[in-house]
C-alpha cells in the first residue's frame, strides 16, 4: 500500500514521529507521500524525507487556505525549488481551491492554482489537488487545461457520483480516497459504484479524517489499511487486490517514486 497524502511531518507528530513511521511500515505501507502546505512546512517535510529516504517523498506547493498577501513572492520561491536540477519533489501539491469557510480570497486562490497548474504542465509533474466547496470552479479551470497532458490526484474526494464522473473525465487523474469512506453517513460508497478501482489511490490526510474506528482521533499513515479494507467490501474483491491495484495506480501517477 502507498499512502499518497500524509502530513506526518506536522507538529501533531512531534512526540512520536518515528513510531508513526514504524507503525506504517508494520501495517504494510511501503511509501508515504507528503504534500507541502506553506513555506514553514518545507523544512519539517524535508527533514522527514531525509530521515527516511526511499520511503517518504516530498511535494511542493502552496495550499489554498495558506495564501497571504505575499503569496506571489511565496510562489516564486517555491517555483525556484522546482527548477533546481534533480530536485526531490514528486508532485506539485498540495494545491487547489477551498471556499468552504471563506471565499474572500477567491481571485487569489484561482490565480495561485492556475500558476501551479502551469508548473506541473511545464515540468511534467503530477498535481495533488485539494478542492472544497469549489467543484464548479475546479472543473472550469481544469477544462481550460484539458489538452495539457496533466496527471494527478483529486485529493480527499467525498462527493457524489456525478461529481466523480466530472473529475474522472480528466483522463490522467485518479480520486484520493481516505477515512471519509468509512463514515456512517458518507455518500462515498454509492458514488464509487461506477468508479473503476484503477482510478483510485489510497490516502490518509494524516492527522485529519481518521477512519472508523478511530474517527475523532489523530489520523496516521498506518490507518490507510482501514480504508483499503472498506474498499475491498465495496468492490467485493480481496484486500490483496485492493492493495495491488491502488499501489500500481499510485506508481503510475507518481513515477518519481519508482526510482527507489
């Protein structure tokens, strides 16, 4: 299994980060991918990757809820990191749109997302896309890039069947499925009815959105197995098949992780 989206570099894991990584290994997680959030998270993320080479892999991007007045300067500095030869970043992320709590920076979010899409296009990197309360705007901006050969993950998908169809009309993309799948009132099991397993990757979004029976607690990468188990029930296939298919999907979307 591969946890394609985890923030275990964050302060929530300061006391037991090594144990968290060990538990992930013991649970059968063979790699953990780490989306960046802002400039402050870069050194934390990179320290974790350096402590676990060939196991933890970094991404580079600016999260839509972390845009400040100087976001253009921040983006310029991040872009320079991606232009360094042989950089370690396996994707552009975590990027996207989030209008759930506050849409006062909607224009800036759209601008930043567009810029980071262009990085991915120009550098041949996949995207790790966050979208909350922004389905129409997301589809509109992605439609403008439909012929650009983009690939990536629509992270933390929790929508309905129609939203899944809209997103999977972008051929190079898969849905990131995490702990929300296990929640009692989740609409996600029904939404996945027509989604091939070949269009899904596993994720945790640690420390957020822990799956049942750990809902409400700190999430961690080892819990990705609980998501895989729920998928095996929904798709009526073995856990081994879910693990194999989703791992192949992750390796296809993130080719840089296959070097080690």
